[in-house]
């Protein structure tokens, strides 16, 4: 599969601070890469290099085969970038914002109006097209910002924490817009602090910490390699909670009491029959007994707190 984004040995230093240290990335065309990491890990620096806003100190990066350092103008023609905050003119209407950008790109008046109308319809903003952007809700502004990013029909889209501050409904709407754009053939590099967002949208994930890649793979691969399932037991009678905790500790080696349940991380679900048998022998009635697969949040914490590497 053709790579839409390819980076080898990217490095960037600001004074004594090493923002990136030999970062490699490869994003197949028509897919979504989730770039994750704690604050200060180097995510935004990587995005700024890939979008020609910064030059790397070392390494090489290509976007659709074009070198970001040697041919930045060509790269800018084929990418779209949406930052952490909506960059729309609040004094212009939705239509005016998009027409303004289209005209800057050299579109004719007729084509500019057609593109603006199409994008506003696709993004569910047609009813608010003639309202000034300052009257838009946060979710509407983010949708208008993403629509503006797509005026030039970019082949590669960089989304730097696009749903920051949005409520769950607005976030779901933006997720569906991103999925639709990928179905249309775009490639997306997404940075986010919402691990569920990466789990929902990303085909592959790269986790960076302290400027270096510490893990990469599909969401399921990362969960399998770095996460552990959680066993949860909730007794019918609360007064038996301590006895349940003793049983779980005997079988699994550790346990945590949270509210009316006992939880512990296990290596796999094979401990379940043993716990069931021991609880039955002890005469303990159970209201809930389950093994939950690890979440991407847990994997992220494991990787960025312990410094695990692949």
C-alpha cells in the first residue's frame, strides 16, 4: 500500500529541550493514524514539521512523495491542517468564511460559492450558512473549521486535537465527518487526548513520549500486548465483600476494593472458572462477575508512565 506520510529519523531540538528524537512514521494512503502522547511528548512538533511549519534538525519526511523540507510549497498544496482551536473569522458568516478561503486559493466566484454550499451542506451547517460565526456553538465552529480545511480538497489532513472542548454529541458528529472524509479517499493524521477517539477512528496508533516512539500498532494489538484484562466481582451481600477480596487475592495474587466490587488485573480470562469455583465453595452469592478487556486509556498509562518500549 502506498504511503501518504513517511518520516524517518525526525529530530528537533529547542535549546536544551529535545522535542523529537529520531521519530519514524508511516501512514498508508486512505487510513487514519492516531498520534498519541502526554503533554509535551512532541506530537505538535511532529505535526508542525510534517505540515512545513517547522524544519527538522535531522531526518526526512515525505507527504505523498514530496519532501517537506525541499518542496514545502507542493506539500502545502495537497494538505489540510486543523489546529486545536477553531480558526474561523467570527465576524463573517459560514458562507463568507469558506468563500474567502476559496478565493484566496484562486477559485472563481462561481466555484467558490458552489464549494462553500457543498461543504456547508455536508457538515450540517446549511441552515446557519448566513449567520455570523460568532453565533455558532463550539461544535458548529469546529465543523466550520474542518470544512475550511477541506476547501482545497486536500489529499492528506492533519487534525491536531480537533474535538477539544466539545460535548459528546458534537464529538460524535465530528467523528462521523472524519470517517466520511476517509471513505472519500483522504488520509488523516490525528492527535488527540481522548483515547476513545483514537480507538474509534484510528487504523493504527503511534505512541510517543519524551520525543521518541514507545509503541505502535493497531488499537487491538496495543491492548493485547500492553494491557491486561480486569476481573470484577460484585457480591449480592455487601458484608461479604472482604471474603470476596480474599478469594480473588488467593486466585489472582492481588485485588482492589472499589465501592461494592472487588477488581484485579489478570493476564487472561482463564482465572474466571477458578474464582467461580472458590466463591461457590465459600457460599458467596454473586450479583456480577465479569472480565473486561483492557481499554486504550489503560494501555496509554502503562506506556507513558512506566516507559515501556517495543
